C-alpha cells in the first residue's frame, strides 16, 4: 500500500496547478475541488476533439493514453479511481460534452456555448465552464483552464520526497455548540478497504506524540475531543468516528455527510480540507466540522519504494504463472437487496456502489423493516450498529459482502443511504432502479402440458373400480 501513497516514480504528464487552472463540483451537499488540470486530443466518431481533465490527484501518461484512445464523449471511470471533471470541446472551442464524477454523484450532459467556451490556438486551450442546475439533480460546476494540449511527457527518476511538513490544522470542530480546540493532526497506516489503499487521519486537542496508537487513544478520550477519519488515497472517506467531549454519546460513527473538499498526497505529505457542509444531527447530538490540514506521512510510508508504472499493453503472451482461483460462489446482487415496501426515489450509484432512497415513514419504522428483511435474506448484524428514534446506523455482513445503512429524518419521512462492499453491481444502470424482469407469457404447448398434468393428478385420486 505504501508504494502508492508516496509520490510515485511513474511517468507523469505536465499539469497546471495555479489558481487559473482549477475546477469544482458541488452536488448532494458535497463539494470537491480539482487543482490538477490537463488537456489532450481525442476523437469522437472520427472527428478531432480536445478534452480538458480536472482531477485532485495527478494522472499518469499511461492513463491519459487510454483516455485518448476512447471516444472523447465516453466516461473514464474505469481508467482511474478518483473524482474528476471532463469537458470535451470542438476545434472551434464550443463545448460538446461535460462529464463529472463527485463523491456519490455522476452525470453526463451535452454542452452549449452559454455553459462553456474555449479558445484553441498555439498548442493551448484556454477558457471556462460554468453550470448551475436546480431541481432533483441540482449541481454546480466551475472549471477554469489555460493549459498546453498534449504536453510532452517526462520520465520521473526515483520518487522524490519533500521535507516533512510541520503538522498544522485550522478551522472548527463543534459539538452541541461547544468548540473543540483541535491543535494536532497525525497520520496512521490503515488497512486497505474495498481493495483500495488507505490512511487514517487523527485530529486531537492534545499532543499525540507520546501515544503508541493515537487513533485508539483518541477514541477513548485520552487526547481530548477528537475526530478520526479513514480515507482512501483519492480523498474518499469510508470511516468517521466523532469523539467530542460535549457529547453524551461520544465516540459514535457517522458516514455520508462528511467529505473532503480538497485532498492530495504528494512528496510524502498529505494536505486537505474536510467539511460536513454545516451542522449535522446524529443520535440527537449536533456536530460540525470544517478543518484544513497538512501532515507528513508516517516514516514507513515515506520511505517505502515507489511502485513502477505498469507497461503499456502489448501482444498477448502465454503466462507461465498460474492464475489465482476465482472466489467460490456468486456474489450477492445489489439489485436484489430487499428494500422497504414504500421505498421511493430509489437511486443506484454504481460508480461508488451506493444506494439511496426515501420513505414516508419515520426513521425507526423504516430501520426496523429493512433490518427484518435483511435478516430473512441471510444478513447478520456486525459491530457498529446504532438504533435511535431520529437516526439509525445498520451494519450488516454476509460472507465477504458488507453493508453500512444510514437512516436519517427528512422533511417528510426518512432518507436512507446504503454503502455497500463486495456486491455484484452488474445489470444496474447508473442512477436508476434496476429493471425488473417481466414474467414470460406461457405458450400453447406449456398450457396443454400443464392441463394434462392436472388431469392425470385428478385421475389418480379416483378410487379403483369406481
């Protein structure tokens, strides 16, 4: 895991990182900022296009090669694992397509001159995109750029480390109206989650220098008020422990509404901006986070050898290495999870493997029904479940599959977010409920065979000699 967390020794493409070149995506109450912007040429139905890509982490030349080989208007979710914006321009600078992937949201839309315009000249593309959508799929997108097209690549030498930054943190962490005095931030190595490498960020009031395991001590109040986050290298948060001294139920878990607006791992250091976007209410306990931070990676992660970039695909050769055996048995289908009977506005987010829906009933009723249906399907309760009248967290597992279900109050009824791991997402169209198969109509032969069977069964029941 460490290899990817260090500024890896791979081929990079030159990218702009100044204020002129920056993008942002705000949707579902979560804002993501992109500070890496590059431009490459591509094709759409054989015609030339220029693609502007904005990401949080730099892209390798191998990834950009794959992007160029695809149709310009296609999504590139499978080429790398991080949020992004992709704006596709015609040679005259008009915006053709805009694609975005944030934290828990994705979209593709046709462009228009009012939403984006660029100038392509002298080997560069410069311009801007701004989109504001309201309604059920509300979002705000901004993208400014002035970058070279197909900038020359260079092969980096051994991974270069920057000096360890001094750990700094600023902002607020409030619990039930009381502000915690967060002065320290530290980083721990974390086990991979969902097949993706990760780290833990620990924000505390007291100095963790003397602690052997700051995350453990922070959870039990030994370092004052604390916030412990488990984060993938793309900035996605998959674990959040809130331990504020003002809370009566300190040390609870809460996911779904805390997110990274900015995040970067480079040169052996990590920087970012984490926020809840306002005050949250979890189990009748109010809390709010808005922290900017910088910290060095642990020594083990800083000094680990960097991973080499995978070579480009070549002619297939017969492998002498035995392929690992596939897992035994099929995975549980996401489309077959037993949602509550009154689930509405169901949205399947295949990219992040999340499901969201609404119900007209209160939190407790929805949580109880969902829990009962999952039990009937073979799901077992796992540590971390919490049940309250206004909020509920259901942790369930079955084999290698895991579910984290958050049930929260809405203006009318409840809203439910299901975070999944290890499910089969085939056959699910992004953003739409899975199609249910219609029962096939029996043909004439089937009807005749069924009638014959019923007749034979009836004759068997008639007493002999009758």
